[in-house]
């Protein structure tokens, strides 16, 4: 069995730790317990590569020259392949014309028009950089439009790192930051009704992803009738229904995940896949919220870069032309079937939850250690061991987060991943 080692990654990490706390920024930093709602992430300890040299299509190569089939897709942005020629060329052509200038480029309007044509029934778009910019703006718009303070979120949902989105008591936040954030369990319509009756006339918005894709635990689909009940309740009570489609956006439907699940939000937040790795996010809304979004003050020096707009337009074109969302759902279904069958052959019970294009994997032969021992058990247990073995043979998966497939994953990727899974399960069975 061919396994990977990471001497250059480790040397770089030691160097990085001296100058960059956590050795990186963003979601791939080494996070001490206390961040991310009190669990510690350490990819290096978990046997993962740390720094990449290059990426193309569905694969990346780390600084040690190891090749990986990538099932994390940059945590979502990689949707049609890394280093995609037509997308990168569209961005480069816009960069060469100026990218950030004292006034905006028309390509921004073109993207708004394209998005509103595809993702309905919205009538305006506002652009920013990260998903968290869009979700925070949605909160401000909802509060201003309704004149109410409270926001309801689903337990375990992630909307970004602005103070109100963090778990109460998170380092660096004040108790007042989260005082107006109420929590309800996923699929719990009765709980939501109860919250609404306890805080009648005070709730500005209900925030949710289209289905429940928390980290660490199995993902959950909406129960039959869930979304129509939530939508009805929000309409009746004047609560702005905000769909956080930052992660799932374009992996269920090119027309927004509400189309796939059959409901209509008032605001939708998009990011990640939208720019295919070029930094851009969007908030789209209905006419009723046009005045509010025009009035709340949100801006950023780089919000109007022309390159990412051009990249996003081309990404949408490529997704539309190649029926990207359905392709990803089909590839994810095949991946899941292969992995589950391979697990079974070796006596393992692999549970796969969530959208096929964003599968959350868990070996269920033993209880999820995060639930029995707490979040510090994140990188321990049978499941983490299996994932580590997959990574060490060149199939890059996450042991704590949902994974992603892209429209660039090929037959060859799936069949090589199947071979890797066979070896990894055989090794796990031997070691039991
Ligand atoms: C559902 C969801 N909402 C919002 C965000 C925040 O997006 P960003 O990290 O681009 O700010 C994320 C990021 O993972 C996400 O998954």
C-alpha cells in the first residue's frame, strides 16, 4: 500500500507557526480548543498534508509531491475543477483591464442580471466577498426592515464568524452579541412555533441552510412538509425567511437549493461555488426588502473587483451548460454506492447523509466519539482512522465536515477511490 508522508508540509508548518498563529488562516488553520465551538482541529496530527503546490481538475498536489483526488473541493468553491481554463481566463481578462478601479465595471451588472434570471423569485442582488458577509448583511436587512432585534438560528448551523453567529461565550465575543439570537433544533416546527409565540413581534428573521449540514454529526434532510410549515409561519408572523445557501448553493440546483427543496425564502445568501474559487458572495432578495438593503450600510474596499464577477458569470455558464448540479448529484450517488458496498465487504457500516453532492460520511460500527466523549475526540476513533488511511493513499476526505464532489470528478477518480477504499477497509479490518 502506497502511503503519503509530509516532511516539507511539516517543515513549512513549523516555520508558519512562528509567524502565523495556527500556521494558516481560514478554515485550514490549526484551531485550539475554544475556537469552532470548543473543539480542536489539527490536520497535521490527523495525518493530512498542509500546503499545496498546485491543483488541476479534481486533484491537488501537495508540497511533498503527493497527489490527491480531492473530495473537499476547497470546502465548497471548487465546483467544476481547479484551474478551470475558461473561468480563470475570464477572471484574468477582467484583471488585466483593471480589477479594482475607482468605479465599478459593467460586469457586476451582468452578473446580477444572470443570477436573477437563474435564481428566482428575487429582484435584486448585492455582492460581497465571503459567505459571512452575505449572511451578516441579511441579518442587518431583516432587522432594519422589520424593526425587530431577534434572530432564530438552528442548533449546529454555521453562518460565519461575525460575533452574533458564534456560540454564546465564544472567545472575544460579548454576551450582548448573542443575547438576541434564539436557537431551535433542526426539523422542529413545534419548537419554532413555541419560540415565535414566546417572542411574538420581536423576531426579525429565521436563518437556515436548506437542509441540516452541521459538522461532526450526521446531516439531516428536511422532514416532509417542514419547509412549507416554516414558510407559512414566517409569512404569518412577518419574519424574514433567510436561506443560507452558501455551502449547498449550486450543488443541489442551479436555481438555488429552495427550488430543489420546494419553498421560497425572502433572502438567499450565496458564496463558495459562485466564483469557483474567485472571491465573491451574493445576497439576493425580494422587492419587499429592496428599500432595506438600499438603506443599511455595508461596504468593502474589494467588493467591486471585476475579476471575480467575470469568474462567477463564467462559472454559472459552465454549470448551466454541463448541467453541473445534476452531474454532481449523480457522481456523489455513485461515490456513495461504491464506498458503502466496499465497507460492507469488510464488515463495516458506512452511513452517508446529506446531499449526494455534499456527503457526510461516518463509520457507524462504533458510536460517534464526538457524541460519547465530546468534541475533543474529533480526530480519534474508527472513522477518523479510516479517513486518515484514505488520505494517506491519496483520496482527500474530511473526518469532521461534509465532503464535496465536483462536476470535474471523473470515472477514473471514482474507480481509483474505490480501490483506495478497498485497501483502507481491509487494513482497518486487519487492525481490529
Ligand atoms: C452554510 C454556511 N454559511 C456561511 C458560511 C460562511 O462563509 P465564509 O466562510 O465564506 O464567510 C459558510 C462557510 O463555511 C457556510 O458553510
